[in-house]
C-alpha cells in the first residue's frame, strides 16, 4: 500500500511511513515469511527501489517494480559468480553483519554497506550471519587481499580468521546508519590491526572499537539465551498440549499424564524443557571460549540444574536454577580461557591433545567444582526470590505483571525487553508460570496495537460535515 501523505509510526528520526507491507505465507511454509522479510528489508535499502514504488500508478506497476528488483538482486546467481571470478584482485573492503535474531538488521546492514560502497566506488563483499546460517562467506584469499574488514555485529562471530588484518568492530546499527563513515574509515589506512590471541581473547593497536565489559557480558548472555529458546518453546508447547489433551477427572494429582498420548507428550516436553539450563550454560561458555568451552559449560550447567553440593554430590539439596546455570556458563567459559593461556606454554607436539583431553577433563572438573561450591548460594537467592514472588498479594502481583509487561513492550527487542524476557524465563524454570504469562501478554501489545491502529486513525474516522465520498 502506498500512502502519499504518510503514516506516523513513531520512527526514530520522526519521518512518516509512505509504503506499508503485509506478508502472507502458507501455514506449511516453515520460514517462508522470514525469508520474505529478509529480502524485503534488503530491497528497501535501495533508494531507487523505494522511489519506483512511490511512483507506481497501478497495482501491476507496483508489482513489476518488486519483481524486477528481486530478479536483479537475487535471481542472477550465475552472473554474480562470473563477476566474482573476474575480480581477480579481490575486494578492497570486506564486512560481516550479524544481529541476535538474524532476520532484519543483519540484511539491512549488509545492503546499506553494499549500496554505500557502490556509491563511493569501493568494491566490497558482505558476509551475513543470519537465522539460516552464514551466507556469502568470506574466503581466505579475499581476507588476505582486503584492505580492511568491517564487523557490524551484536553477537559473536568468528574472528580468528581476521588475525593480523585491520578490523573495525561496531554494533550492527552502525552498519545501517553509518555506512559511509565506516567505508571511508576502512579505506583510510588508519584502522587498527586486530590480533587474535591464543587464549581466545582479542586485542588491537588501540582501544577503538573494543566492547565494554557490559556489552561483552550482554553478547555472551544473548548467545546462550538464543540457543536456549528453542528448547523452552518446543518443550513448553508440548507440555501445554499434554494438558490440553488429558482428562483431568481421571486423577487430578497426575494431570498431564493420565492418558497415554498426554503422558507421551508431557514426557517429551519435560525432557526438552529440562535441557534449557545446560544449553544456556554451554553456549555462554562457547561464546567466551569457542568450541572447547561448550562441553565444559554444558556439564557445569547440568551440575547447577541438579543442585549438586559437596555433601550430596547426587544433587537435590539446593535449587541453583537459572542463576546457577548462568554463573556456571560464565565460570566454565573463563576457566577454559585460563587453561588455554596456561597450556599455550606446552610444547607444540602436545597441541593435538589439548582439545580432546586437557580442556575437557580439567575444564569439566574445575567448572564442576566451582559450580558445586556456588550452588548453595545460588539456591538461597532462588529460594528467597521464589518465596518473595509466592508471598506477593493480588495487588503486588498485578503491579509486577504491569512492570514486566511494560518492559516487554516499551522498546521492541531492546535492553528492557530482553531483561524482562530473561527474568520471565528464569522464573519459568522455577515453576512460576504467572511471571512468563505477564511477559508474553506484554510482548503481544505492540503488534496488536499496530494492527488495530490504522482502522481507528483520525484520518480514517468520519469527519463532521464530510461528504459520503470523503
């Protein structure tokens, strides 16, 4: 839909929206809508495409603009491969774009950088690390011949391959809004050289572009949460289906497992749901220490889930829960980093046994000991928080729900939204379902409000003394 007068959707720059899209996909279409959204986000970064849509005078002309742009951008793979082969000298600038969800911002940043590079006459290749995996992956030959690399990402990407090359590291939003500045810096010859240390840490010739401690922790946490969500969603829905299909009257105390089908669904759901804490810890550790950290974090997260203590190694004494798994992931990751630094002094002949013997054995043991030691303290915090939530009266519960719902809907995926969701997920692991209910309800408000707003816009309401046509 083209709205020449524009619609106010509270854009960050105050501009009006002139073109509106609605995506329809078949129920069995899997991720078709995500692919459509990614392509649309990419095409809309082209000013000529936008202008063509605005000037279209009919439905057929509007669709032709879209078809032509999509064919030119995505339908000429052979032509693109031939052009890449002709570029024997390689690309002056390389880039990697990535956002936590890997749907829109990843591709918008890539398109913005490509359009600006074309305008400035600078050859560029952009690797996108999206929800469907990495695409347009940079090759070693391209990295070796490039003048500089731009990494516009809000999550960890593989950096070891850029060792010894000038690298600019910025948030993915800068790739969208500061493309010209980034490309000019990349070809200026003044970009600091990136050094990937043996212990997995990073350094450069200056502090420019290095993440703050808070942002580093945030990226590691989001890496764990994004890998944990499929287990929470899949397991939770299967458990909900078990309750839906069960017969409560058979045995209220065994509700969810009274019938064979319900029992099967609930068992699968519980197993998937029960993996959320080890997965959270494992991928936090992997984000910190790369592959050697995965096994260490998984085991440490399992120790936290079991609530093991030195008095009772089999677990069950304490409820370390989400906080315990969170601590276990960070502890496991940084323990592996320490081991990598320590073992870097070993002879090169022993290099092969580090990832298959030293890191898993010593790392798992040390992370388990640390997690076992901290479990009682995490359990005390969890129990206190659970008791506090359970002891809240009606008014207090409503206020907490209002606060979490507001945080979920206030910034559309920003820090407040993620903080509320992580808190809700933590309480979900403790059995406090009411908290997640308010979180999900709050998260539904913005899309429902957007859907309801156009029909009730003042521009669409009948005006006094207006003609029937108006």
